C-alpha cells in the first residue's frame, strides 16, 4: 500500500519547503523505503522551460527531458531518485489537459468546472507516480502558500485524496514561519495558528507541524501550538536555520521527524540511518583547504539561476575535501583588455555555465581566452562549451568572426549552429532535452573523469557543434573527447594547451550528488586546487 505525504507552506513563501520535502525523502529512504518526491505548482505556465531565469531560477531537467522546477533538483540530490515528466505539474498543464479534453468533446456536453474537473485532473496526476514507480511513499509538495487563491484547487485535491487512498495512508505536513522578535526575545506563534486555521477551514487537519525559526523553539511554545492546532506534541517539529541545506535532514532527524511520519502513516521500518550523509556534511563544513572559483555568467544577480551548478561545485569540493568560494562575475564586465585579467586573476578555476541569448557572450569568450592563454582550469557547460569552440576558432584558427548562429546569423564561420533537421521549427520544439549517450575518447580528461567509455548526461540546448568545422578545429589542436554515437554530435571538447580545460554540451550538474560528485565537477575542482598550489 502506497503512503502519501503532502507538504504545504504557511505564513510566507521561501521557507525551504523544497528542502524539507527532500529531507523527508532522504530520511524515509534511509529507513529502507522507496520514496518519490513530486511538486505541484499553482502557476499557469505549462512548465518553467520558457520562464526567465531571473524570475524563476534554474530550470531543472530530468532524464526523460522534463523541464521542471528547481526543487526537483533538491529532491534528486537528497534522495538520489531519478524523477520524470510526472514529477512536476503546474496549473497550466492541468488546465491545458482539461481544456483540450473539453474541445474534443470529452465531457459529453457537461459543464466543465474547477470542482470537480480541475481537481479530478490534479488527483489523476498526483497518483501517476504511484503507478509509474511502485514507491512506498510519495511525497507531494504544493507550491505557494496556504491562502493563495491560485493554490485552492490543489489544496482541495489533497483533501479529497484521502477518500481515494484512505486517510490512514495520508500524512499532512504544514511548514510555517515562527518569527523571533529580537527586541522582545520572543517567539511568535500567532501566524502559525492562523495559517493552520486557514488550512482547517479548507478541510485539512495537519498531522505534523514544521516550524521554521531562527532560534530553537522551546517546549512550552511547542505544547501551546500542539494544543491550539490539534497536533500531537511529538509531531511539532522545529526546523531551525541550518548552516547549510545538507544539514537540514540531520537537524530534522534530531527532532525525530522520521518517527513522527512513520507513526502517522503506520509504517514499521528500521530506524533512520544517516551516517554516510552526516560524514559528508562534516567534510563540507570542515574542509581541509579552500579553492576559489569564478562563475562567469549573465544571470549572476540571481544565484538560483545556477542552483545545480553551484551545488555541483560544492559536491566537487566535498569529493576533494575542499571548500569552494564562489566569485560571481557578470560576463558583461569582461572586456577585451587588461581589465579581464585583473578581474579574474584571483580565481583558481573558472566556470562558464549554460545560458541563452547574446548578452554577455563576448565577456565569456574573454574568460575562455584568458584561461587558455594562462593555463587556468576552465569548465564550460553547454553554452560554456560552445564558448570554448568559438574562442578556439577565433584566436587559434584566426577566424575572427567565428560565432554561434544563435548570436550572429551572418558569421562566415558558424562553428556552432542548428542542425539541418532543426531549421524552420518553432523555438519550443527544437531543444535537445533529457539524457543522451556519449561515447568517450580514450586517453582524454573526460575518460579519466568518468572512468568509462560510455556516459549518459542530460541536455537542454538548441545549437550544436558544427561538424563542418570539426576537422579544421581538430587539426588546430582542439580535442573532441565525447561524441553522441547516434547522431555524431560533438558532446565534449578539451583544450590540450591547458592542463584542464573541458567543455560539455550536456549539463552534468543535473546528475551530481553531494555524496557522488559529477566526475567533471570533481576533477575541475581538483585541477583548480592544483593550479592554486
Ligand atoms: N544557448 C545555447 C543553445 O541553445 C546553450 C544552451 C545552454 O547553455 N543550456 O544551444
């Protein structure tokens, strides 16, 4: 019998519901349960794929090519599960399905309404993962905050679901803010009480309260909240501000969250086992040394736009017992003069992550040039790989206007271009999304990193290395270290005059885990550290 956990948020947004959901996943997984996390977002976009990174942060990509909310990245990193298309649903997608069905006559002329038709479709989607994964526990996070108009159908759906799957199989967790008033040295419970009341008015009695607070919540306060919110006092769990997101599951487990959840769901399991995780957290917080990485990008003002990349750099650090200090460099600040060197000279390694559009491109090319000429380790992801190719074509082969046709359609050397079968299609339809195979060339840094001749990484891009220029670039020295065998597409390039300058057309940040760093991240951090020494 599958068990269901629903996580809602109260009082304010941004409490770390995603981290809480991921932590519960990790805790239950460590008790031997098969866990799958999913997220339901109330906004109307069909998926975050076309949303501005400045607004929505990174788009996380699954193996099967879904463009999803960044919380799915937390879920995968904490639980090491492989999520899928059905793991993230938006109101937009729900409405689209219902409206299409309506146009096709699927409702037999009946009136189509939010209740029951939209809620039915939400319920259907909530239960999809059960069928697809055979999980013991499905953890569903509802985006937004209780009280939002747009999340009402989702809240109604999770109320109704207990009549389908049995109340004894459902656990409702409500995460709220418990503000600490500095001057009065007082913890305030009223916002939580109001939020729970609102939830109760919608027909949901939370089983577990999770309290986000900057200071420890005392026993009297907990008892008070338990009493006023109809929750057992051992189900009032504090979630105080942690040193890092990876410490959150350890803190929650200190509060016996695993026991509380298992009690509510009637689950009999071995105790929570987080020894490995806790060792990892220990290394993270007590590194033997530090390394400085400059991240050159165009969305640097919103760090969430590069969330998985940043996490993966941290993982690479952990694998080398190193702390990673990030220097966020706005690509537009890097010019074709001495100032670039001055700006980048303190970095032990430079990373250029993915991106779309032409803003900042020339600065990224300057960063690549600086790294190639000064033997500073460089890691290019997707766009960052394309930048290596453009820079090499321009400054080693002397093709001054070499470019990607994404930025310059008129270039005489389109070294990065659309493939013939992509031309003329609409924007949304032409992205290469999800995992693809890559054959790795022997004796390369890529092979050394992965220790394998075949790898699978996830993609999210439209443009490709142009095979028309492959021979010229190879002759000039560029190493092609990975190729997609099916379509003969270049996946990884290396610059041999630099001890570690690697660019992948894929996004290895989506598969990196805190305990199992993405191999290229691990080796990049090592190379940066060697460079520093
Ligand atoms: N804009 C480039 C492309 O579409 C790179 C995309 C990316 O970095 N994710 O190919």
